[in-house]
């Protein structure tokens, strides 16, 4: 989750270059992102194996429920950590496809990963009896297969982009096709290259703040787990069910984010070109187009949030038994259903606003806001754990 900055950076850079029909630069951007993601993935694998116990203990807390689940959680984290590189590679490949307006390949990849994951979960957990570790291996293998498919899809998408007209780099008009020898000489032979220092600097100038934003968002949610664990095993189990339902419905926020990232840059680039002409009427028209698109995105996000708020009541209030047979856990999940629905409602709109701010290059405000929320939330939970040990799961979700 904290490496979604690679996804966002790749999506933005690929989209801009694809829009300009600059296939060579698009290929180079994707190749650099692939290499960086693999390097970071290997670093994550080592880090999770070496420091996994410390990290799991940090987020699990110190209650009885945490001690019961620690060993199984550690096994799951280390196995999933081994697949960090293909997971990050798949994220970058998906972003590259969407940036090049290829939404079909990521959709097919999700189908492939889901089918393999379901089958391997049944095989490892059922007949082979590997338990939690088996579930982790099933997900890791499925995501690796998905990464391989998406890598091939990106290669094909970039080849199609290359077959079209390329941007000549001199003005806003499309130039004639370049010679095959010149194209072959400039484009990377592989989508795995060693980035230059300048490319690394440009990557982390954008990806660095995005990493902080993603990290703050992830920590804000993860620190709720030790707070729930202090209330006992039943509360921890109910919290995990509610959290999973929350993340299931908030996936739509990512779709809204990517939609804004796919369409808004074109309007803003046109806006910048018009501003350079100095024509006030054209500038006014371009500004209105940008504002109109932003309003549409926010309206759609609000409507999606409203629909999700209602739909979330089905699994959390009407059918919590699909998650567990324990009556106590089902009761707690039902008691949290209304608060869960209210938590889901603004999420899609918030993500849409973040996408619009990101397109406006207002990363400092986003980063500052997320850090302040994360720190404030952590201080609040710590204070409540000391002053009111019986703070309760419902009150935490209200917060």
C-alpha cells in the first residue's frame, strides 16, 4: 500500500507521453519504473523477513488476541513479503496500461489472478492443509502470474503505441514517422533498464511525497488493529471483518482516482497552451472546461459514495454470517454497520479531491494534511488506551 506512489508516477508519466505520441519516452519511463519497483520489492522482501516479527508486533499490539495470532501473522507476512517484487511490478504494469488507455489488460489480469487465487487457496488450505501459510503462498503465486501477464500486456501496448504516429518534439503538431533505425536505436531493448541519476531524481521528486502520503494513510488504518486487539479476541475479529468490508467498497475510490488522472492532464495541458497565447477568451473557455470536468468527477464520486453506503449494509448488517459462524462477532459487526456506512460515504469524494489536487501539483498540501491526520489519530488512540481502556470498538470507529 505504501508503494502506490510508483503506480501514480507511472500512470501520470505514461499518460502524458502517450498523449503526446512520444512512444520512446513512454517506453523509457515504464522501463525505469519497472526497474525501480523490482529493486524496492526485493528490499521489502528482505526487510519483512528480517524485521517481520517486530513490525507485526508493532501493529498487533500487546493484548491476548495479539499473542494468539502473532505466529500465524508472522508466517503470512514473510511469505507475502517474498512476493513483493512481482506485486510492485504488477502495480506499475497496471498503471502503464491505464496510462496508455488500455483498461482491458488490467481487467483480464484481475480475472486471471482471481481464478488462480481461488483455486490455489482451495488446494493449499483444503487438500494440502497448509492453513494460513498456504493462503499466503496461494496469493503470492497468483499475483506473480498476474505480474507476468501484465508485463507482456505492457510490451504489447507500447508496441502498438510505437506503431502509431510519434511526436516530433518541435511543436504541438504530430510529425511524420521516424525511421525504423532511429526508433530501434533510441528505444530500450528491454523494459528493465538501469535508470540514470537524473531519472531517479525526477522519479523521487514526485514519488517521494506520494510515498509519504500513502504511508500516512496506511499507518492511520493499521494502528487501529492494536487498539481493537486491546478489547479482546472478539473485538479484534469484528474489527477485521468491518475493515475488510470497508476496503472492499472503497476500491471504487481508486477507479475514480485513475479516471481523474487519465482525463484531467489533457485538459490542463490544453489550458497551459492556451495561457501561453494570451487570448483571454480562449483562457476563459479552457478554465471553464477544467472546472466542468472537476465538477463532473466530484459529482460522480459523491453518487458512487452514496450507493456504496447503502450497499455496505448488506454484508455488515444483513449477512455478517458469511464472514464467521461466531454469534458474538456477528453481533459486533452488526453494531458497527451504520458507522461503517458513514465511513464509506465520503471516501470516494475524498479520493477524487486528492486526484484533482495532485493534478494541480499541490502535493505539499496533501502531504501535510495526511501527516497531521496520521499523527493526530495516533496520539488520540494512545491517549484513549491509557485513560479509557474500555473505550470500545464502536467509539474507535466513530473517531
